[in-house]
């Protein structure tokens, strides 16, 4: 990448990069001072809109447009900074907070000034204890130095940041699950609309932004929208922090222009596939985005290109490499177990579907698979999620994509696995056997349709005695 200058990670290798002294000595808080003393909030929104900065938290929604959705006549605005970062293999937010917390605080000051929010809640993943401590110290330093608090830089703008620790649930990264949790309730996503911009935390208009999204803002204010748009690919502008993990020689988090290929990330930045092996597949952006096969590794990792190989999107841009010694059934087993565990349970298709997919995959792995299981899972995965409109939030889409992609791209391997690993102990028993053994009620006696009974008999009953109920 000729002439690419990393900005988000520029301080990471500097000693004591987490301190205010180092941050200020490297030009830190210049953008915040400039915006608060020379620009009005709407101008900041316009600059961010012009940069076409898209959210880095997974959905890729344009940041300036989101800020523009706030009602004009609002009395109070809140900002929530999403630092829940629970997508497996994603760790760029953690490094941003641990290595350069003042960059994030400056981004928060700018985001809050632009949206006229005077209170910001930073919702941080429970396990990020070190990042939490670093942030608490950095916020105290920033407050003492007048970057936070009352009448910042004499501009008349006040801002307080409160750090709120989550309790360890993936679903609290979903913006409305996060808001519910922040309010002290169970982290159940809300039906939208109303969107948080209109009715968010404590019923106030609320902006939810990811850590990395806000870290881009000081650089956009300092260098301008055109600079930002000069990096990346058409429709996917700016620098991006890519995580690389799994079966690579070097697990890393590296800043590159949006649109780098998955192959470059693995071979150049990840040091190649470990143990001299080849890549069988790679997860492009967190497990909810699906799977790229080896022949698709030249796909650019940006907001547009991942649709072509059938993935959900860029997600968190966290690449996980799967080597050619790893059975795809193991990948499916781990992903489906994760989603079945993390589903919040509000929506029937997600609650039951993630559990059913996990059990079916577990049965296949144990040697009780049938070829038709693959068709049933693919059909089910295609009918699950926000995309077909059956669930409240996107967790269900994320649960479906690995299944859809793995069956479409690795069907031959999965069929061969099913044929080669038949274990009668785990085979599906006819429903009559299960009824006779007293393991399930006789559904036909409850006057259910023949179709329902047939579906249950073929999908659901495991010879190990587990039932469908969770
Ligand atoms: C199940 C689920 C989990 C999510 N987890 C996160 C997360 O950990 N961090 C994050 O920033 N966004 C997460 N999101 C996306 C958020 O809902 C939201 O789009 C994002 O925080 C908005 O910030 P951005 O526009 O700056 O990207 C998740 C979404 C879903 C459906
Ligand atoms: S889709 Fe799943 S995780 Fe999301 S609200 Fe519904 S049940 Fe909960």
C-alpha cells in the first residue's frame, strides 16, 4: 500500500501511549479544541457526513447520517459508546482502548459536541478489565486537564463520560440490547422502530457508536473529509483495523486501507498459514459474517465486496484462518454452539432455531448425520433472521450465515464426513421408538398435523435421549 500512513494505531508503539502527556505531545486534542472553539456542531456533522465514514461496529451504517437522524427539537441527547466487542476473534477495540484511550476520548468529545450530547456512557465488555482501568485513569486525566467536564475550552460545552461494565453477554453488543442493559434491565434487544436516535437510553434520543468509528473522527476533523475519502475503495473509505487470528503464524491487529484482500492479510500480515499448511477457508469479519473458501481469498475486505462470495458483509473485519487439516464440521460445531448459547431467547425462530441447528450439527459430528440434514439446515438458515423479517435483531442472521456458507461451499466434504462417520449409537431413531421409550409425548395424540410430526421425527430426536426443549 504505497503512501498509506496509519493514524488509528500511530501511537501504539510509543512508550506510555496511554497517557495524556504522550497523547498531547503527538498532537492529541487539537481537533477537539479546534471544533469546540472554531466550528459549530452542525459543521462537525457535515464534515463527518462528507467523509462518508461508515460505522466500524459491524453494520457499516454511515456515521454522519446517523447523527443527522436525531430530532431537531430534542431537549437532551445521550451518546453510548459500544465497547462490548464480543464478536469472536475481534480485538481491535480492546487495543484502541488499552493503547490510546485519549484518541477515543477525543472522538467521544467530538461526537458528543456534534450531536449536542452532554452525557456519554461507555459500555465496556466485562472481560476487558485492563482496558476498563486504563480508560478510568485516562478519563480522570482528561477531566483534570479540561478536556472533559464543564465549559470545555471555554466553549460553553459540558460533557461527562461514565464507564459502564457489561456482564458478559454477546447480545449486549446489539445497540438496543446495550441500552436495555445500561438501564439495568436484561439485555433484550428492542423492536425497531423506534430507533435509538428517537427513543433510546432512558427514553432520550441516543446515538450508539462503536469505539473505532469514534476514533476515526479526530483524524477526519484534523485532515478533512477529502483526506479520508482518498483512502480505501469506492463506497468504503478510510483506514480500518483488521484482526488476524486462527491458524496463522502471527496473530495480529493491523491498520490498512479498507479493501485489502483476505489473502494479503493472511500471507503478509499474518505470516502465512501455520505449520506450512494451506488455508481451507477463512472467516472474513467475525463468525456472523460466514465463510470464504480458499478460492475466494482474493476478495477485498470492504463494505461492498463480500456480498459476491455470499457472505453477510464486512462485520468487524476480524479474519480467522481455518487450515486444511480442520474439518468444516468442527467449525460449524463451534459457531452453532456459540449462537445457541448467546441467543437471548425472545424470538422463537432464533431461540429454537439456533438450538436446533446446534443439536443437528452435534449429531452429525458424533456420527448420526444424514444427507438430508444438510438440506434441512440450509432451508432453515435461509428463513431465519432480520433479513427475511422473522426476528428482532441480527444475531439470528449471524447464526444462519456460517451454516448457509459452509453447506453451500463445503457440501462435498460434509457429505463425505456423514458417510464416513456413521455411528449407529447416534443415529436418528424413528419417532415411534422414542414414544415407545417414553422419551417424548405422542404428538399425534395431541392432534398435530402429520407434517409437524414428520418434521419433528426427522429433525429433532436424538438417540442420546436429549429432547428439543431447552
Ligand atoms: C448480535 C449483535 C452483536 C453486536 N455486537 C456489537 C459489538 O460488540 N460492538 C459494536 O460496536 N457493535 C455491535 N453490534 C452492532 C451494533 O448493534 C451497532 O450497529 C453499532 O454499535 C453501531 O455503531 P457504529 O455505527 O459506529 O458501527 C452488534 C450487533 C448485533 C446484531
Ligand atoms: S434474534 Fe435472537 S438474539 Fe435477537 S432478539 Fe431475537 S432471540 Fe434475541
